[in-house]
């Protein structure tokens, strides 16, 4: 998705030059949240200020929300139908392959030394021991700053000409409205307040992109709150991969199944709001952070921990699947296709077609 955003904003419409766009990608990969959503907001911010950031952010995420809401509604009505059960039995195998591929991709881009591998292993062991992933992430950040070695500063150009005066007045009104709505939920519907608070916390700790939210959401939604079982959560991830949007759109599925349409809306707004605000506030200060060795080492430690967390999720999801020869072959084929960079939508659709008639 980031590649498509670059094609539109740099090559086709020339809203940004290539260097400025690269700076945005570096920023969005350095802060928690859904990278593609944040990149869209960054393009809008650089080209048209706060209004542009908000427009591009909402425009990028709205289709995925609408589709996921429709799919969640259909899921609640028809997921007991035998043919639908067969469909999701196959899709759950694909979810294992998707998360396994994400673990593999994370490890390739993150592991630079045995220290990174040790951090990942420690994170996985701690999660198996029942330690909260939020605590694991904080510990990994601290451990990253303590490990010997230095990190090279991020190479960005001095393109701050549009980072000042983004419309502080309008941004203040926007933040105030969000906070007012959030705290109002406490008195209107405590369940929606708890759901929103959880999704905000997940987004604030999801360093490394949308997939980093998966172990956090799994831990809180399935293990801690028991809002649904692992198989249902995997169905939500599968539906999220069918929609043209970030994997964190699974929050819409979780919100709908737990609190209906209000829950879907609250969960979606909550999980995307921190991502949006971080792009707005962090863009002007990125030049300072890029020279901070402690920031870079802490980020590296966090990313290493996410490899361990994703490995845990892969094993957890695999344990929920009733494996047989066909499922093993399907999972291996899907994993191979994803490693070979075949579009994930094609992998999911082909698997769905096979599953509907085989399982």
C-alpha cells in the first residue's frame, strides 16, 4: 500500500518530491501505528496541512471500515452455515501462514546481530509465561538502550518548511472534541469506553506497523477479556485481509461482535486516532529524534521484541487449527506464495475458493 501511495503522490500527482516522501516513510516506521494509514496522513499533511492530513487519513481508511462492517454483520448471521464453516476453516490456515510470513519478514529486516535474536526470544518466552505484551515492549525498549553498540542517525533532509503552522487552532478543536467524546463514553456506555481505551492503548504500542497490533489485540481480546475465542479472532483477521486496508481494521470486527455498530465505530476511531495524532505531532520533531541514539536503540529493541511476539501468535494460532494433510499443504503453499511476494488478496481469495469445497 505504501508503494501505491508513493506512485500516486510522487509520480502521478507530484504532491511531494521523492526525498520528502522517503522521510515520511521513515517517520511512520519509527512511531507506533498502522504505517500505510500514517503515510497517507503524512502526504496530506505535507501537501495541504491539517485538513489534507485528515482528508487523506479518513479517505484511506473509510472503504476498509465500511467493507469490514458489512462483512462482520454477515459473519454474525451466517457463520454457522456449513459452507461458511468450511470457508473459514480454510481461511484460518491462511491466517497462520500470514502471521508466519509477517514473523519471517520482521526477522529479516530486524535481526542484525545475536542480541536482536536474544531480545526476540526473551519476548516470546515472557509472553508464554503470561507477562503482558505491553510490559514486554517497554522492557524491550529499555533493554535496547542498554545494549552496547551504536545506531546510525536516520538520514533525512531539512524539509521543515511545512512542519510549522499546520493549523494549531483547528487541531486543538479536533483533539478537544475527541477527548470530550472519549470521556463522555464513560458515562454513556462503560463498555464502549473500555473498548475505546483498549484500542487506543494497542495502537500506541504497535511499533513496526499494523501487524504489530496482532499479538496485543489477541492478548487483550482473547486471553484477558475473553470477548471471543482464538478461532473467532482468526476469522476477524481473515476478513481484514479480504478488505483493502490495514490489518488493524480487525478492530471493527472486534467492536461489532462485542458491541454492535456503536462498538465497531468506537473501536475503529479509537485504534486509528493515536496513529493520526502521532504523525501530526511527530513530523516537526523528527529531525531531533533522528539524532538521538537512545531513541534509535529503543526502537530497535521494540522491533526485535515484536518478532518474538509474532512468533508466539503464530504458534497460538497454529494450535487452534485441527491440522490434517490438506491443511498442512495449504498452509505451506500460502506461506510460499506470500514469501514470493504474491499479492495477499489473491492468496486469500484462492484459499477461500478451495476451502469452500474441500473442508
